[in-house]
C-alpha cells in the first residue's frame, strides 16, 4: 500500500493496524531546537482517546506515546521523530463471525477488490485507530507553530452539530468546549445532545456530526495561488480523515446562497492596520492566508458499524446479512475534533515553512 505520508516539508508517515501490536508515526522536516516532550503530545492524545465516556467506544486504550528518536535533552534535533503507541485492548475475536463478510459503509469491499487481501480485525489499516498517529504529529506541529509564531497562535475545534441537532455557534465558548465530552461550544445544547445520543445508541444505530475548526494568529501570506492553495491543502487534509464526507472553508457551500455584497469581506484601514468587516472567506483569499482567523468545517458520516441487521455480500459474492457487534462509537464525529485540529496544524506548519523558504 502506497501513500502513507502526508505533507511537503513538514511530513509524517503513519504505520500500523487497529489490532496489530502497535501503531505509530515518523515525522520528518521538523525544525531543530524546539522544546517538546511526551507530555506535550499526550495532552492531545488524551483528548482523542477512546473509552472516556458513555458516548464513545468502550475500547480501553491509554494511547501513551513513546518518543524513540529525534528529541535529545527535551529539544528536537532536526532528525526524524519516531513515535510509537502500543495497542493494549484488542478484541479480535469480535470480528471472527463476520471476517468473510463486507460491512456496509466500510471500505472492506473496496480494499479487498483493490489489494486481494484485507485485515478483518477492526478494519486493520482502514480503521480510525490510525488517526491517533495523526494527533501525535499534530501535537508536534502545534508546538513548532507556537515557537515560530508565538502565543498568539491558537487552534480549537468543536462539534457544532450532532446528527440532526445543531448548536448555536454564536454562543461559542472555548472553556465550555474543553469541559464536556461532546466538544460542544454551547452549554444549552448539552442535555439535548446527551438524550439524543443515548437514544441513538440504544436503538442500535449511529449518527453523524459537523465539526468546526478555528485557527487564529496565522500571518498573512501562507499558501500558493495555483496548485498549493492553503484551502486546497486544508480540504485535502480533512477529507483524508476516516468517515469525512464534506469540507467547508468559511461560508463554504452556504456562499452559493449569498449575494455579492454579503459574501465580500469589506476591508478598512485603521492606523495602518487592515481590518475586515466579516470573514465569509474563512481567512483565505485566492489560496493565501489573509491574517484573519482561518475557519474550516467538515461533516462526518454516521458510524458504519451498527447492531441493526443489514444486507451485504460475502467474499464469494453471495448475499447475506450482517450485524456488527463489538465496541463502536455511536457518533465517531465526537472524537474527530482533535484529529481535525491536528491535520490543520500540520498543513499550517507545512505552509509556514514553505513560505519562509520562498519569501524569507
């Protein structure tokens, strides 16, 4: 299988399978002399970690990271950073009864047709377990961006819609996002979401979600206007996450219903500083960052592994039925928040380094 590496200058390669002994990543292109520790990475790993509430899969993984190379005396050396995460709570027996069946909505069918072989234990390489490696790489990217840009750099994500239930993004509260298991920015939505998701889980099905990401403190000038637009690379990064089916930058799809006056972000100068009256563009103009907050959102489909019986086929092409038992998220979108933050952070750092290489 090819294409396991992401990025141009700041690059990371992930490896491992859901039910293998371990997963991990190798980060290349990280600048030297950046203070980094396993604790710095662990903070984001813990935000993604499964089994922390009744609203996520009950697979128990500590997701403890071990840095094997690239860091000496608490600082990056500029050499490849190798990180390993051990798989501790595998239950491969849960998949024995369905190992010859293709799970609807999953990549089982396409993987088998493409490669002629697949790891049925939790999906193997196609599992969202792989995203733990991305979060580790993203944590490193965040530390480097803070070092290069300063404390004004910040990225935060939130679930803004759970299934059919949106929250009020005008009540965006960053402290609230960090305090609840839904990553919800609106306190008033919490009880409704809890009742809704418990009902979804009890009925044996699942729901999707929409996640919004906001990155502030980004300087003007990141991105190239033709084939390496900043928004192009952000969209590609977010679309590469398991179960993501759509991405918006700024107003995104909604911009089609706006007038030219509503969509254009007017500019005024105040004591030599450019201010924008709105941010429909999501902080990116012509593929280049404008200095405004970068805003991107993405839609995550409902978890495909559900208890309710569905029609499918087996490896021989025969019709059959399937019910996927085991431990699965009723809404995989909840744990996608730190994954989205990680991928956007990696894109921003990659473009920062490319911009510095070209423009100084």
